[in-house]
């Protein structure tokens, strides 16, 4: 009798809001092993947990080289979410473990929240809401988007969706990317520029880049000093892309109009001085959290598992 695949659920969100996804795996013949720690697994825990596991549905679990090398049955790492920073990809390749992702599952959701943060900062929506419910009746002065320049750092799938939304508001778009998609840029009238020029010319900057240089944020005090006075900074990418202490200084000095952040270097950012500022809009790493994206994430994750289980290529293999 063929051995049934044992699938460990590392991701806290897989099956949480849509239990049907767990049932789909069971109906397909998988033995589903639930997450029994209530959070992402640490490497030390996975060394033991993966001993009899064929596939892991991972969110931010610590899939280090040692973990992967010492998992005797592991055949598939199925990412449930975006970003592969938690997976040692060279180790997976050496071991012959397939890594599959969910490319495109959350780009609309993240792009929507990016624009929501931009609008909220530009128009002072949160401050005005709090003042109104507190009995006041005075709205803040804001900035229109039409005719303004949006600088997109990282013109991948999410960055492109942000571009389309921004252009619908009448914004001009410049971009910086280490692998520029010139075909898209030409079709959508986007100009690729050096990072410094983007910071100097953009009225709003939004970050969708991957890993920055080791040990150094992409946007620190030097980069913030290059930005236009009264500009806006948005980050729905990765928390480590910004030196948050330098950003606090720029915001306190009103060199920037404001910032909208969905991600932070330490999450949650308990006690950080950025929480005390009025010219920020902060959300709890929720850019990809919509019912639509959660369903797509689950469906693509399941398809990756079932394809590899049948001996077929994954839906979204990571090369």
C-alpha cells in the first residue's frame, strides 16, 4: 500500500479562516499534521517535527539549511504567503527538496492597501477621523495625487499593480529596480531612474523591494535627506527596508508630510517612538489579508502540494 503523504501545517493562517482548505488535503489522501505551537516553528522545533513529514505548508517557519538537511522524508516546502526569506533555498536545491510559492496570490490586496495608506497620509484621514469622533469638526489640509510623482522601488508584480492604480489617480510614475521590466515600462509610460534620483524627484515613495544590503536598511538618514520636503513614504514591503529611528527624526522635524507603514523591523513595534507620532498611519502587517487573497493563497498552496505528490511539476516552482 502506498504511503500517504504527511503534511505539516506551519503557517498559522492556512486553514484558519478557510477550514475547507484543510479538508481538501485530507480528501486528497494527505495526513494533515496541525501546528501545535500556535506560531511559526523555530529551527530547533522543526529538527524534531520534520522527521516523518513529506511536505510543510510554511509561513515564516525557520527552514534553515540544517533543518532541511536533517529532514529525511521532506519532499516539498510549500510557501503560504509571499517572501522566501525564511527558507534556505540553496540547501533545498542540494537536498532535492522542491520549493513552491504562491506568486500573484496577494499582489492586488497589497497594492490596494498601498494606495489606501498613500491616500490616508495625503489627506490626513486618520487624524481627521479621530478628531471628529472626539467632538471636533475641522478637517486637515491635504495633498492631491493628480499630477504628483510616485516613486516605486521594486517594480515586480505588486509594484506594477500599484503603478496602474496610481496612474488611474493621475500620478506620474518613476521606478527603480535591479531587474527593470523595460517592456512594461514602455507600455505604461514608466521611467526607470537611479535610486537617488527617485528619492529626489518623487512626491511619494513606496517600497516593494526584496532584501536590501546586508546589515543596512535601504532607506536610512542619508536617503531620507534626499527626499522632497513634504514627501510621503509608504512601506508595505519589508520592515527592515527602513531605518525607523531615522524616519522618526524626519517625521518629527516635518521634513516629510508623513509615512504609511504596514511592516516593521520588529513586529509588533511595541514601545517604538513611531507609535507616538501624529503624521503616520500604521497597520499590523495586514496588506495581504483579504478574503480574496486568503482563498487564492490556500488554493495555490494546495495545488502545489497535490501536483508534487502526483510526481508533477509544482504550479509555482521556485527555481
